[in-house]
């Protein structure tokens, strides 16, 4: 649109529609407003090219590996890493403003580090585990994120530390708690903050939001090795933290699909609440474990602090009702120590309230996806009660008919509302 306007300016000046001074101000305005965002295809193909080159070199060397002497093997182990360092150095000196160059060179160097570590270990028969290899790789690779200001390296780093924690806590027996994961995670958070501050509209920020939420969700289960049933409460605290982060002003202003924290947090929370609506958890709940479960208390205090901060910033009444779930479930857990049936019944009520409020939010925000999500919450609640309540098939059938009718009526009402708004009328 701006290019079309700029092309028309000489004709408008010549026809005396606008004076030359106005035309100059328009040109200056669009010159200042010009989007400096680089071509996304160039960045994508640059990164893919760097990855393919790195993998191709590894495959060529691997095919002839047995014919090489130790010095030659060491040379080929270090050559890609040295080439990556030279490429990064050239990028910093001559191509620093190019996102494609920075991301491609950084990805190449990050992967070549892994190849160098693995090959040197193999040449000199250095024993170790996969978790140890990932630990060293991530430790050596994270400075690339900040030296090169590379978001693709940051994403690969998050995948790497998630793999490291999973290898240590899930895939390798005897299972260990990957405490170093949290230190590695803290190292990448400043880069995420810089993306939030300077490039929140970029795809890289969206990918980081999704990947960070998924990574923490995967790794958090490592505490289940010794917390047992308390891990459910830790997850609820974490999901509430995600939901609160997703409501931060600049993040909430983006499209819903870009809000990874909010979506992962909401889906995870509802899934756990549906699990808690059965009596299995409440029958095994114990009071002594919670007193010494410091992952629970750290996450609970963190969620509470974030709730207070966001409530003071935006107003507590405007927050998503799911933000308060960690407090409600903590109260239910305390109640359930004496009588398991009461918290189970109250959990069903909480789920019903969340479903109703989600439908309300979808109607207010004019979002069919949110409205249908609320209806799905109610449907899932009914399905869960289908299996553990002694109801006749007639009653169960009527419930499903009511929910199905609700889907139809709500969506029809929303579509009519949108059409009426487009036509400048209102509906009742």
C-alpha cells in the first residue's frame, strides 16, 4: 500500500492536489515506518542450508571413517567447528545486520560442536553417557546464542537441554533428577526476554513461547520419581504460571495461536482437573509428603507472586478464572486429607465453572475457538461422569443431547452475531 501511495505522489503534486511540502512529509513518514524485517524465506533457507551442509559433511566423513588415521580423524572432527567459527567471525565483522547470515552461521557452529565432541570421544575412546555428552554440548554451545544473537541456536539449545533432562530422568536407569536443567534453562531466559522486548511480533518469539512451555511440561515430571502424587499439584502450579504469563499485556495482544504459554497451560490444567475428578488421586493423598515437597512450594509461591503482580497491573477481576486454580486445588487437597469425596465433588464444580467462564469469554471476545473450547470442557466433564456415576442410559443420552444442542445453538448464535455486527445491527 505504501509503495502505491509513493508512486502516486508526483501525479498528485502535478495536479495541485497536495503541495510539494506535504509530499515530502509523506515520503519521510513512510521511510521512517519502513519495516526492517528481513525476508523470512531467506532466513529459513539459510538455516536449512547450514543444517544440510553440516549433516552432509558428517555423512561423507563417516562413510570413509575406517580408512583414516587418528590425526586425519581428528582433523575432520575439528574442521567443521573451525569453519563454523570462521563463518561466525566473518558474520560478526561483515554481515552482522543480516539475520540470515547470523542464524545460518550459528546453527552450523552449534551442530559442528556436537560432531567435534562425539568424534574426539570416539577417536580417543573417552567413555561417557549420552546425558554427559548433551551436558557438555549445551554448556559449550549456549554462548553462541548471545555472541551471535541467534534465535535458532536458542531453539536448538532448548531442545538439547530437554533431551538431556529426559535422558537422565526418564530414559536412563537408575533415574536421576536433572537439576542442571534449571540452570541451563535460566541461561536462555535473557534471550527470551530480549525477544519479548524487541521482537515480540516475530515468529522466533512464538516458537520460543511454545517450546519453553512444552520443555518445562516434559521435564517437570522428573520430580515424580520421589514426589509421587504431589507431582500433580506441582504441574497445576506450573500450568497456572503458564496461564498467567500468557495474559501479560504484550503476549495477550497477539493471536491466540501464538500464545503457547496460555494454550499449553490451559489444556494441561483442564486435563489434570479431569483426572482429579476421579477418586484415585484423593484416596492416595497424604499430608506428610507435602510438607517436604519444596518443588511444590517453590512453584506455588511463584504462581502466587505472578498472580499478585498481574492482578495489580490488569485488575484481579479481569484475569482468566483458571489463574486461581492452584489456590483452589491446594484448598481441596487440605480438605481431602480428611474426606476424599468432598474435594472430588468440588473439583467437578470447579471444572463446570471453568467451562462456563470459558464459554462466556468466547462470547465476549467473539472467538468461536474459545467458545467451543468451553463447550468441550463441559463435554469432557460429562464423559468422565459417564463412567463413574450410576445413571440410567436415558439420563446419559439426554445429557449428550443437551451438550450437542449447546454446540449447535452457541455456534449459530455466534455466527449470527458476527453477521449482525458486520451489517451494523444488533441481535438479542
